[in-house]
């Protein structure tokens, strides 16, 4: 089974600038795109559903905003576990467009003690060997060792594979727990290593250096230039990106993780799994919402994967 954990979901209010440039000190006149549900783990599960893969979302919710989120998402999945938070779930503001991806994200509330106990008990009861869990997004006001603690006490003993997509201490604290895969971009790779990353040679050396910090594999994303994948067995791959007109970058990274998980769950080769990943990211980038199965499938032949080591 595949599980996603979203500790910091949100109600997202999206404003679309279209082709216009953002004016930081002036009046902007975007198009109101309305409200949607945010949260990287939720987005991964939604894209998995589009890719015809079942998953069980685990979502922390609280207050009236939490009730709205539950109402909006409740019919999308066969099984969902809701975990209570101490206060109201957050509202985020997103400003999007082909040239813009600006977000205002207040910190998410803490999970109650009973909620944490419920979450740990759920995973201990249900996780099995080779299950896949995606820990995606920030930890809000939670202890920054939560992901690490979950891996060391629950996921790793069960033999589950953890995909970790987070930032700052939530990520760095969890690296020694050996997540199966992490997905920094080029800038984040430099931040994790404390050095500037400019060239392909920097990336190749940096990816291998980052693996020594604990993750079993690393995907370094390069935007339009595709990605490098540093596999667990020591091989390195470069995969190209899909070609098309970008409508919005929102959800593209989460969708690429969903594509990767689909390949992993279906026991595809590394090359096919990377094709699945990049095509899924492209499908969402070229869509108003998350990419469809048909668009994802049509993009697969575009993705070229080379083993470079």
C-alpha cells in the first residue's frame, strides 16, 4: 500500500497573473481562481489517483478550516485518516502564472497529543514491508524531528520505503534515518551541502556527497533541464524534461513524485520510473489542475533517460 502524510495542509486561495509580471510595489490585477486544497502529500495522493494508483492520505486538520478541507476532499479517496490539530487549519495565498510562483504560507498548527498517538498507532498497525510512504511538505509548528522519529521508530522497522520531500531542519534531521529518496532542486542541493552549485560537474559531485549523509537515492531537479538521479546502487542517470507550454508550476514537483512512486510500486526499471516521474511533472505543469492520465501517457515518449555512470 501507498500512504501520504500531510502535516500542514491548507485552503489555498489562488490568484493568476497570466502573462503579466508581478509588481511588488504597485497594483496587480490577477484573475481570481478561487479556493482549493493545498498540502504536498494530498497533492501526491491526488496525482496518484489520476495515474490510477491507490493511496491512503493521512491528514492533520483542525477548526472550521479543517472541516472545509475535509468536506472538499472527503469523497476523493476510499480511505482517509484525519488527525486532529490544536487550532484552526491554515489558509494560504498563491500568486501564479507562467512567470510567477509566489506563495504566502503561514505556519500550520500543531497536532494534538492524542492525534500523534493515533498516527503512530495507525502506521504501526498497518505498514508492511515494501509499502511506500511519502512524507511531503513542511512540519508547521511540529517538532522538526517528527519525520526522523517516524522513520526510525515505525517506517524502517516495518521495512517501508520512505520518500521524503521537505525543507530545512525537517529534511536535514531525517537524512540519517535513510529515506529511500529525496528530491532537492539545484539550489537546495547547494544549501544542503553549504556550497554553491553551478555546473553539471558540481551537481554530479554534490549528488554523491549528499548520498553520504543518509538518503539511499537522490533526485536533483533542474527545471527545464530535467533531472539527475543518483540511484541506490551507485549509478547516475540524467533524464530530460517534457516539452509543452507551462500553465502553472503549482503541483508539478509533487506530481513528479507521484510518477516516481507509480514506477516504484509497479516494479518498473529505473529508466521507466524516471520517465514516469518526469512525464507526470510535465503533465501537471501543462495543465490548469493536476495532469491527466492521458496527457501523462502521451508525454512518456518525450522523456529520454541516459545512464551516465
